[in-house]
C-alpha cells in the first residue's frame, strides 16, 4: 500500500469542533441581511437545511469510500486522468475560497480598525500563521480548534448577555416579510456560504478515527453552527433594527454598542479577537486541503514543500480576486452562490451517480 | 543546544510583537485631540455649506476635584471649541488640522448637536459620516438646538467642566422627569430608515440667566423623513414617551378632587409605567389602542384633605389617569397635525397585519392624520409616603376625618 501523505488522525469529536468553527468562521462577520432585512435570521435556518442536504450528498460519497479522500475518490470514480482534472477543479475552488477568506478578514481589519494600514500586511500575517499550522498537519489544526472553541463560545455568550439591555426582540417581527424569490435567493446565498463550503471536509473525512461516527458528528457540527449563526444574527437585528441592512459589518457594529452601566464598554476588540480565531481555522483548513490535494495530484512524497508556494498563491489570489470591498460584498451576495453550486452540489452528485453506475466501491 | 535556540526564537517573536504594535494606525495620546461634542450648522455665508464645531478637551487645563485653583490647574477653560466651514462634514473635520495641530479623535464623542436650520434642511447630508467612519459610535446622543448648535457648546456648566459632557448628562438625568426624549444615533438612524416612523431628537435651547448662558433641555424635535418639521414641548414629550414605553420616573400634578382648589395642587410620583400599542381592525377600519399602565406614590400635597379616605384615594387615581390621558392626547394631536408618525404606529401595524400592510404602507401619510386612536389608562397609587394625612391640626377626634 502507498504511504499516505497525512499520517495524523483526528477523533470524531475533533471533527465536530473543526466543522463547527469552520462553518461559523467568517460568515458571522459579513452582512447576510442585505437581501431580506430583518428576516435574515430565518434565512439562516433555511440555508442550514439546504446546506445539510448538500452535506448529505457529499457525506454519502465519503461513506461509500471510507478512508479515501477527495482526490483518491475522484481517481477511483473517474479514472486517473479525468479524476485528476476534476480534483484540480476542486482544488482551484478551495484555493479561491481560501483566498476569499483571507481577503474577508484582511478587509475587515482595514475597514473597521486600521484604515491607513495596507491590506497586504494583514493578509500576509494571516497567511504566515496559517502556514505554520498547515505545516504541522491536521492534528495540530484539530488541537487548535479544541482550544479555541471554548473561548469563542464564552465570548459569544458574553456578547449576547451584555447586549440584552439594548435588544428589542419585536424588531424581528413580522416573520417572513419578503417575497419568495428574495427569500430563496438569500437562502441559496447562505447555503453556499458558509454551509456548502464544508465540502472541503471531503479531504478530511478519511483521517477520522471512528469512520462510523464521522457523518453524525459532521451533521451535528453544521446544525450547531447554524443555530449559533441564527442566534447571533437575531441578536444583531434585535439591537440594530433596520440599520442592519446598510451595515458593512453588522456584527461589529452591534458589539460596539455594548454599554453595561458605563463599565463594560468598548469591548469589541476582545470579542472580535475570538472571531479571528474562527477565521484562522477556516483559512487554515482551506489552505491545508489545497496543499494536501495538490501534493496528491502531483504524487509528491510529502506535502510540506508545497506549503510556502501555495501560501504565496493564496496571498496573490486574495489580492487580485476582487478590486475593492464593494466588489467583494457583491461577489459574496450575488455571484458566489451560483458559482459555488457545481462544486458543492453538482460534482458530488455526479460522482455518486457515476460511482453507482460503474459500481465502484472501496475494496475492504 | 536546540532548547536554547527555541528560547531565543521565543524571545525574538515576543520582541517583534512588542516593538511592532500598530506601525501604521497608531494614535499616540499626545497627537490626538479628544472630541467630546460636535455641533453641525449650515454655513453663515453660504447656507449650502456646513459649519462644524468640535469641542476638544484641553487636558492640561482640567482641574481635579481637590485643586483649589492657583498653581495646579490652568486658569482657562478646559475645552477648546473650533469651528470650520466646508462643503462636507468630513472635509470640515479634516480641515481642522489647519487650526489645531492634532488630529481629532471621535470615539469619546458624547453628543451630536444639529442646528435648527440644518435640521430643517434635512439631516441626511450631515449624518452619513458618523455611521460610515469607524471612529464615532452609535451610542452618541443626538440633539437639535433651537438656534445654532455651536452656541450650545459655548454654554456654561457649573458642575461639569465641559459643556458637551454637561448636556449629555442632562440627557441621562431626564429619567427623573421623563419630559425630554433621549435619542442616540442608533435610535435616530433606525427611525430614519423606517418607511413610516418619524425620527425624533432631544431639543436643546440656550437660555440666558443674567450674564450666563446655560443650556436647557426643552422637549423634542420632530422630523419627517430627515427634515425637522416641528417640536413637542415637555408635556407633549411625556405624552409621547408614555406610548413609547420610555417613561422612567416623573411627577404628575393633579388638582385635589375634594377641595378643587386650583392653587393647592397634589403631586404624584411615577414609579413605573408600561405603554403598549395595539392595532385593531374594527369593521375593516384600522384603529389603534394605546394601553398605559402606571403605578406611583403620593409625592406631596398642598391642601389639607384626608388622603387616607378610600374614596379620595381612588379619585386621585382617576385624576391621574385623566392627566396621563391628556398628555397622550396632546402628543397625538401634535403628531397628527405634523403628519409625523413619531409613535411608530405604522411599524406596529406592520408587525400585526403584515399582509394588509402592503396596501397601507404607501398610503400611510394619508391614513395617519385621520387615524382613530383610543387611549386606555390604568393608573394606580401605591403609598402615601412617610406620612399619611397632611400636617394639619385637629385630626384626632375629628368626626369628618373618617
């Protein structure tokens, strides 16, 4: 048997935690309410259901090929040449989305806190930290997430708790106050970002120790992430009301409102730092799967030599992918949901069908 | 050897972290001018231009609470008001660097005051900067000055050293009377973004007390979209706050129901109150019912009638409900005359009848002035305070008293 590039193994609980943090990742920052205003928190739930449907398809694929990652699965189903082409398409998508995540966080810091600092500074800093984690492999990323998750959850709870005095839950009413077409469009946007992006985990399922439990943990992760995103967005809408529609970063704006008896104010940096932890994991996972996948496609003996080149590609891509913040927001809202559909839904479904027709299975 | 190298690396990383904090966007304390209040007026020469007044703290002139003048603190004012006129707010603010050597720093800004003329022209032109820039905060108070905003920032405050801080604390102290509305930038923008709800802001007036000019809160400025269309006085403001469920405390003055003496009034203190807007459809006709529940104590009584008498007590409660009713009616009348939905009736209807709302939304300007509003008040009196009957001779053995 060929030596595997990734020797590390993660437990199903670690999978749950990584997938959970990955899903919340950067989408908690961006404004998901542009299309639907105060109904956005309902849209998150609908998007989660659609995302779980996507996840059902690609986890079925992963379950059929236990112990094989995406590149290996593609080789088995489509043969080594077509399989590699399809793998490269996936890897290109992962690189692109990873770069977008880098860009999102970089732009966030520039717009929100450091208007005069060049964007590239933040992007390079993020990439260096991620490169360090990727170099040390999956187990290190998993352990990071285990440390980060309690911190993140504590800060999110603190955030909601401190904003209770500013909230007015009636601002969430009336339910479902938009047309179906807007609702569905927004739902697809949420399903594509963040839920569908978990397609990257097709590269990781193979390294979960308890293969049987992997699927259950994964679904639980998506579900919890959906609930957290929904609660956080409901919090934002209940504090900001209709202003949420025009905000670039509604989450940040709502955190800046915290004022408990003039003592607990200006807490945004503390709470945002916890968001950065989630962002780090999201960037690191995309970085990691791209690097590992490329090494496999090109049959390298180790993926470590690719870490720095891939990092440089991601930095360059994230600088070039969009020209300005405005374009980035438009991309995330209107183009990305349709651009991502083939990778999150089309290709996995096609793979399943071809595998079923050709009767390809993993040999036990 | 390897371990030593690791420790060296660690030191290196730590020193880099410490040395390179904020290379670009660093703001040292001695290079910033902390702004605590902003005033925005139309230009004196060209009304299309914008005159911005910023109140900057002069830390060196600040007098500590123990300083008794003399050597410690300076003799001058602890603040500096700078004024500049330009095309846009941002432009005016940046051009302050021609007058003040430090860059203005906004996160500690307490209050944003708009001049009357600027408010009448519409605030959209001026307010965008305060949301778009990352420095100003949404918890800043919003006020409208009768006259010029810059004058309000020049008023004298006896207990506070900064006029801007004084006004923001006056707004916070309004809870004692609930006769002035307190609106921060978030509330204001939320109303501005609503299709039907009219924005409101605190109304400030500069009054002359002998030689001194002092700032006084006098009520509420009412907007239609982003243009100021009128004002509410203190009583009308409280009428508005009853409906908005923003009453915290206050004094209600009633005539004693027994002696009916107009000069001997009774004051009742509001302890807690709850207001609710209930839209209803009656025979296809939209009606609003405002439900107010109030609870209070007897605060002071000028006549010598026996308040412990149950019939007197309930008569007082009725009188109080009447006064609340009148205040709400006054606010309603003003709002309907101005055709400005300051109560958020439109939003309440939207929430209760989302499907019917689509027809009404465009017509709201026609519906609101004629809207039928029922006011339902339940007022209760809890205690008589530390004494029962008013101080007066001859309670013992008085046949009439019981």
